[in-house]
C-alpha cells in the first residue's frame, strides 16, 4: 500500500484526535510503536492495526502499510520513538474524553497548525485548568442526558435550542460516552467564545415552558430537573474556561 494522504490542516488535527480517542494504548499489533509515540519533532503514530498504520507528519494525516512505514520512518540505526510529552500526564482512561475535547478546539488556537504542536498546546491548557474541566465534565453528563431526552418533545426541545443559541443543534452530544462528552464541552467552549452558544438561559426556559407531559414518568422528570440545575451550575465554569482559551 503506498503512502496516502487522509487529511490536512485543521481536519487532520480533528481526525487525529478521533483516532487517538479510540486507540488502545500499549496494545498495538505488529512491530510498530504504540499509539502516541512521537519522533522527528513533528511525527506521531496514531494507530497500527491489521497491517495498516495511520500517522501524522506536521499538519498532514497519512495511511500506509506497516512494513513500508517502518522501512521509511525507522531505517536501520534510526532513533527509536519516544512517548510524546503531552501524553505523560494523561492516563489511558482519560484519553477518550481528552481527545474528544481536543478535537473540537483547533479554532481556539488557529496559529498552531502542526498536530504535535497543537496537542502540546492543548495539554498545557488541560493541565492548567484540569481542576475546572473535570467538574464541568461531570455536570455536563447530566446536561447531555437531559438534552437527549428532550428530543421526545419537539416543541420544548426547539425552545431550549433557541435559548441556547444559533449553534445549539450542532453542539449536541452524539451520546454519553467519554469522547462524546469531551466533544460536547469543546463545542460549547467554541460556541461561547464566539457568543453563539450558552447554557445560561436553559434553566429559565425550562421553568417557563415545562409541561406536565414531561413529568409523568418520574425518571424523566428527574432528568429534566437535572438539566436545568446542572446547566445553571456549569454555565459559569464554561465561561471561565472560555476566557482561559
């Protein structure tokens, strides 16, 4: 398999984060180094599975057969790859959430186009504000559950989307997995940065529009109540993190 370009620029950074979010660290197959290994200053291995390697060089994401990749990148006597410095502070359990978040933030640092440099910049942000990010992530899980549930009532859901802002529908989480919640936080941060998305108006919207139909099942009522309560508590955290970007 010849080396082929999969993506470039910001799209390459996003796709690289998606691959890293799903990669099983330390469980690579074949002779390739583990996911996240970095060499040559701007090269990083993302995944190696079934004889196919995905790696990034500068701002370009490539796919290549493993044998050709090893021969081209690590000829006899070549320096062995080391673990990327941005990985050292992250456990494998944190990777899905962190990479979900990182994949949504390229717009926050548009001048950083090299993927390795971008992940270094992200890790600096994450490390400095970890004590704010982690509580926000816990609260956003309840927000995400409520928003996904609200889709059963189109009128109420539409009103909440309007209250959240013009980018609200595009900010919705796809599910409740760690990578989904990381991406949800990232999209809210970018939306808040450009004043196009906010959770601050959701509690008032729910208080004014909540119908008895939504409360007939107690479990649903609790989820919607949590949506309002945690939207109110997490909105200031998102504003603080937006200011820190």
